[in-house]
């Protein structure tokens, strides 16, 4: 027989399949819970989580398809403008950043910073300079 293998959660001896790493479902669940609790979240998951939060917030604050919201309000809700999936530049050279189908443009009005929120439109596909651009 081969080398003795041990459960990575409880260190009990494993029996069965050679690729088995947990002795039971409880150990598997406990191990994953502990990893998450210790904050060992990958960079990919952190970015993905923030992109999804940004998308949810843009959707929430933009029910009409085109809205304006104060930057402070969006940031306080957890929005981080450094995380976006693509961009679109209009004819006036304004750059809209997008989280999937929801976009935002930073504006300053009367000394206050706001975001103009939009939803991706078909015409943007034709004028796009981002990853959706056609060759």
C-alpha cells in the first residue's frame, strides 16, 4: 500500500479514493469556513466581490436608465470607482466607466461631485473604444 494520507481539516487517516483530502463533509465545511474566517480570500474573489457590489449599487441608484447621484452617497454605500469592467468614450471625449451593463461618469456641479449613471445601449456598441470595439 501507498503512503498514509491525512484529512487536511482534522488530521485523521483517510480511507478510500487516492485524491480524497477530507474525511467527511463536516471536515470539508469546517475547513472552508475557517479559511474564509481567517480572511484568506484570493485577489480574484475580492475584485469579483467589489465588481458585483458596484453593479448592484449602480442598478439600485439608476432605476430610470439615466440618473444622477452624489458621489458621497454612492461611496458610503460601498461603491468603489476604481473597479470597473470596461469603458465607453462618447463623441465629446467623456469616458464612462462600466460595471457590466451599468455605467457612470464623474461630474462636478456647483462644487459638488456627482455621478451620472447610465445603462449600456446598443449605439454604444458601434461607437465603442473599449473591449466591445469591433475590428
